[in-house]
């Protein structure tokens, strides 16, 4: 009764893992960018004053 071919079942884990890896990388990059932007917003004035600019 099971007439599923063998090749799609072998390809599914590879296709399922790559979007997860891409999503993790995108989330990490977004977090880094948000951290830099937030640091500039909240600590930008103090950083500029400490540098004496």
C-alpha cells in the first residue's frame, strides 16, 4: 500500500534543514544590527562625549 518513492524521502531532510539554517543566520544578523542601532540610540551621546568629539 505504501507506494512512496525512495528519492523524495532522502531529499526531504536536506531541503528541511537549509531553511532553518538560513533563518537562524538571518535572526542572528538582525539581532546584531538591532543591538548596534539600539546602542547608537541609547549610548551614542555618551560615546561621543567620552571620545571628546
